[in-house]
C-alpha cells in the first residue's frame, strides 16, 4: 500500500481542483483490488495528474503591456480601468502583449470583447507579430474588456493556468461624450508582501485562494486618481476588522516602509474593503488546501480499515 499512501500525502499539494481526490474516492467506494497491473496503470494516471497540476499552478498571465506597433517599443502597463487617450499616445498603431510567469508558456488564449485569439509563442501579442515586429491595431473608441489565460500546451491545450482580466476605455481628444473622470480611489491591488510585487487588481466579489498564492503574506494597495492625493482612509470589515489612514505613496492597507509592504496573513472568511471617496469591494478569502486535507484524512482512515480487514 505504499503507492496509495504516497498519493494521499501528495494530494493536497498537487490536486487543488480535487479531480485526483474524487478519482481516489471512486476507487475506494468500488473497493478496487490493487494488484500489480492496477498499481502500474494507476501510477501512470498519477504521474499525468501531478504533472498537469504542477504545470497549471506554475504558469499565469501577470500583466498586459501596451505596445507602440510603429517602433515595437513598450508604452506602459495596461492597468484595469485605464483610459487610453489618442491625443496623449505616441501613435494610433498599437498592440497589447500578455506578460506571463514563467516568461515562456505553451500558449496564451486571449478574449477581447468576446472574440478569442490564441498565441503559441512569445511575444504573446493580442494581434500577433512577425518575428517580434508587432502587428498594428487601432482600437475603436469606447469601453473594452480583455482577458488572457496561460496554458501548458500549444493552441490552448494542456493544463490551464492563471487568467488576468482588465477593462479599459479608448477616447479621442475633445470627444463629445468623454467618459466621466473618477477622482479618489479607483481600484485596489493585491500585493505579495514577501516580494513587494503586484499580484493582480482586485475585482468586486472576488475569491482569493491563499493556497494558490506564492505567499500567504499579502497587503492591499489603493490606486487613486490622480496618482498622488492628500491621504487615503481604509475601512476593512469582515473576518478581521481594520481602519487605517495612509498619507504617502504607496497607499497600503497595512502600511509599508519605503515601499517595503508590511505583511498581513488574513483569516479565511468574507471581507468588505472601502477606500476614500466610498470606493468599495467585497471579497472572500479561502484556502483550498483545508477541505482537500480533510478529504485525504478520510481516505487514509479508509485505507487503514481496508488493510486491517485484509490481514
């Protein structure tokens, strides 16, 4: 019974979507006889599942970059709720690149305003490239939504990794109907406090899975318009409560020391976070390892009882 025990021990770390756990439970419910052939086939299935799971957990789309397609030079990061004003851009010939971690993945699947496009080699450009020469694209004015998902295989095949979604608005200078300008706190960014790097922009009603993050030490930054304001007041309520006022950049919920974010290890539960000017989001923080561990503990007990009955 060495193989099943190894599967049980590895399960919580390599089976975050629960497929392997459900398969094991199926085998136990049907009291499958693990003879030599069954174990060999099961080992192949295990290797496949673990490989796919590890690949999925190790790759993701981290950010988008707006690119000048005339010069193939980066203009800057495309943030959520960004406003692209043609009068302030160096060109109307643009492209958008997905930045992945690691830098090379099997493929990236884009969805732009409902239209899908797949790139299987770097740079992962929304509208493609020819040997690094970005294809020119001029977006229509108005609001747009872009998402991208990393995959371990080409053409959107293999293990699915992390997805990043942003919304942005394109305007002309002097437009008759420019979008309203939002002042104050416009968004919140989840930050890895162990590396001081951004994880992603938080969306309303988002679920943050601690087990899926590289570190459980996090912080939350308020992004403002304009980028520098007098101060930002935070009010966090839910599983934990906190109130803070930040008067200097970055405006971090749990503070920082010259850009070195203070760590916060949140309790599992539901939260609501409000910033100055009444910008508010709700989110749920979970740890997917907890229910999976419980399931594997039951599996271990089942195997122990089977061993006892077979002696």
